[in-house]
C-alpha cells in the first residue's frame, strides 16, 4: 500500500534554499542537480496559462551581469523571457523594459519548460506583463500632490484644502518645481485668486513690473481684505489705473477687463516667465560673438538648475 505523500507549503527565499541544500558559495557559477530533494515551486504553465506547482530540477548560480533590464518591478538579464500579449519575448526586446547600467546577481531555479529566478532579492518567473509601474515609467510628466491645512470661510466652515504640487518627473521642462494652491470643495481651483497670489508675491519680492520700452509700472498689493491694482508712470507720476477690489473680484475687475489686458500681461510675463535664470544674459546683443560670456551664462544656468 502506497503511503500518501504530504507536502509542506512554505515561503522561503532562494538564499534560504541554498542554505538548506548546503550551498554557501553564491558567487561562483555552478549548477546543482536537486531533483531528488523533493522541492516544488509555484511556476507558470505555458499550455494552460496558469500558475502551477512544479518540481525544482536544478539550482543554478550564474555569472553576474554587468548590466540588466527592468520591467515594472522585475529585474533580469537581457535573455530572460517575459510574456508580451500572447507570446514570449526576450526582456531586452520588451518595449517597456529599461536598460539599467548596474550589475546584477542572478540565481536560477530551473523547472521543466520554464524558468524561475531571484534577482535583486525578489523571485520572478516569466509571466510578467506590462502594468504596475508601467504608467509612471512611460509618462512624460508626473506630479505629486501633498495636502496641507484646510481652508475655512469667515464662519469657520471648512470649504477646501491647501495643496502643494511638485513635478517629480518632467521630460518636457524643468523638474522639481513646486506650487501651492487651494482646492475648494464643489468648485475646484479658483484660478483668478491663485493668479493674484502669484502676482502679489512677485511684486512683494521684486517690486512692480515695468512695461517694455516705457516708464509705466504695474503692481498688485494688499494683505488685508482690500487689494489694489496700480498702473502708473514713474517719470510723470500719472496714474493709468488704480483699482480697489476684494480678492474674489480680481477676475472680473482686473484680469478679465480688456482695458487692463496689456498691463496684466506685462505683470504675468514678469512673474511667470522671467524668474530663475536671467534671460537678458542669453539674449543680449553681444551673446553671439562673446563665447566666453555665453559659457559663463550656461554655467550659471546649470548651477541654478542643480540648486533647484
């Protein structure tokens, strides 16, 4: 009478398996036949397309690779096969795989018709498909939102939340920029109020913006309930605009008023565009002929980008 074989299911690392098998050298390439040890591993069956338990046939320490490929959270060598749609391709041929210029240690645990291995401390087999970190990897811009304090009205009712947005990945512009804004529940972002905050901050730090080829300056100010939009000639003292408003009325009274369009544009250009690297350094009349000045300007730009 055949005695029923009982299996013990447990999760162990491949390094722990090496210890049980008496293998203490994981640096020297070697293949160990372990068919008689009775170990099985949860693997992948290509015929059924499902995960199944299969007997371990060999424990293989391979030569370390000088570089490897990463697909989502999977790390492997170029020849490692992964499932792409309904067929298997080499990891190096997968459109979502990224070449990583870093060494990797690979230990194979071979089973019939497939492959399992440990790499960078994790167990993988060839059922890997796109997903997981695929979207963050493929995206051109990634923005992280962090919540802060709540926004309350004059009656102390919570009506929104202060948010900070940071570009943590940007293939089309300067990364790691931050901005803060309010998200009002049931409404969203009150854009004209956020624009006012940026313009007021700019004027507080840098002073009024000067209109191009003129003596006219544009400024917004006001920390209390009443705000002020002022346009004046610094030479003659003539006032072209002096508007008092509440912050909520900045859009209708100033931003959307066609009478002030050219003034608002000049202030917004100064606040949004001319920060950071000094633009005149690059567009001055002597820049095309003065290579030394150009090199200094580029070096300054690189330092400012690194600092930010």
